[in-house]
């Protein structure tokens, strides 16, 4: 598509954090989370040299590369500019509200915000599916490959199921209103391309009984979201394939999980590629107790941690245009 309408000079989008997999739904399930979000502002410059300038700020923003080809938002903006014939110089400011390297969809939030802001800035009016496709381009910069679970959740909000066959598609379901999540993020050093690193531990073959276990539990998770039953969702949060291969990457994994369940969590799993762990609860009453219990588990493993009490979030949205 060539030609576009420059209806404004700048546009800012806010895109939420997310958790992926939810136990058995590897590369299929995503859930948008508040209160963490990235703010992405794109400004058109006076020149027509197709220059893209990235500026980072906020939560560890200074540690993120600013080269457009190695920056999540930059990759998205460049790809969209090329596809839609945009020649303007573009200035992209990403204010990081989602901490990097914790398994909370930090790169996906930047990518989703960039795609949504670019679409609105140039009046493209492309559909949600295409926005997700563009946002997934940004995951290459951080994970080495496209994957859609986090970016689809950040763009659409709520609970999202990714389908790859016969064609790429996304199913969004409104989460239960009483679903509460507690995230415990250990303060540990992680590889720069942490998601790519975590994927290197995945098994090449798996027993049939493990596949059956995961399909059964994934079905329970989806049904729980459809019926708005937190207890049923929680019964399905158990993974026999991916989590066993990654648990050793998280110091204190067993302690954190045990303590969270003892404190009232209905289920506990790794958030995305980790190292954060996430608990599922039905009410907010026990959230702080569960947060303290998870922090205690990491402390016993000589790890500090940050805890966040979250609820499902809406998707990326425009917050300022000018």
C-alpha cells in the first residue's frame, strides 16, 4: 500500500505488559496485565530521508539498544515505513514501564505500542491481525524469532489464543472480572536475549502422555475463561512439557511455588520464558499474603524479588495525538 494521510505530527500509544503460556499453552496463550505498560511516541521530522531515531527512557531503558535494526520498536517502525511508503524522518521515544528480561512481555509491549502508534499517526486503518503481525516483527530483535503470544495480548488485551493453522488467527476472550494475579520477579542477571536462551532448553521430542496432559489442561484453561470460572482456569495451569525443562533456570522455583500455594494461590507457573513466576487467585484478599510468600521463597534461595499484584488489562490504546 502506497500513499497515506499525515493527519498529525505525533502520536503516543500505551501498551500493557503480558504473561504468556499460562502453563500448558506454550506459544498459544497470552494474557494482558496491568498496571505495567510501555509508552511509545512517534514524531514525524521535517526531512524525507527515511531516518529513524530511537530514544529510550524509563525502566532500564538505557540498557536497550537504540539502533533501529536491534530495537524492538525500531524494527516495527522501519518495517511499517517500508511497507507503506513512508519517507518521513521519524523520531521514536519509548518510555519503558515494563521491566525487561522478567517474562512480562517487555519487548512485546514496545512492539505493540509502536505498531498502534504508527498506524494511527499515518491514518492507515489496518486491522488488528495485521497490527499483531507487524508487532511480532519486533520480537525478532529480542527473541531471534517471531512469536505472537505476548504481542497479541498487548495489542488486543484480555486472554488471547494464537492459531497458526490453517492460517494465522487470534481469538480474544474477556477474562473473569474476579481474576487476580501475583507476579514475583527475582532480581537476577539474565542473558541479553533471554527468551532465545530459554528456548534453547526446550525438548525436541516429548512423550505422548505429556502431550495429552497439556491438551487436557489447555482445554480446561480455555473453558475456564469462557465460563468466567477462575477455579477452572487454575486447574488447567499445569505444564508437563515446557516448565519441567526450564524450572532449573529459576533459583528457588520449588520453594516459591510451594509457599504461594500454601498462602492461598490456586495455581502457580512460570510467566512466559521466566524468570518471573505468577500466581492465580480468585480475589484480592489473599494477594498480598501470596506476594509475601513468593518473596520469601526467593529469599530462601538468596534472591531478592519484586512483586506485582495485577489484573487482566485492556489492549494497546492511543493516549495522545497532535
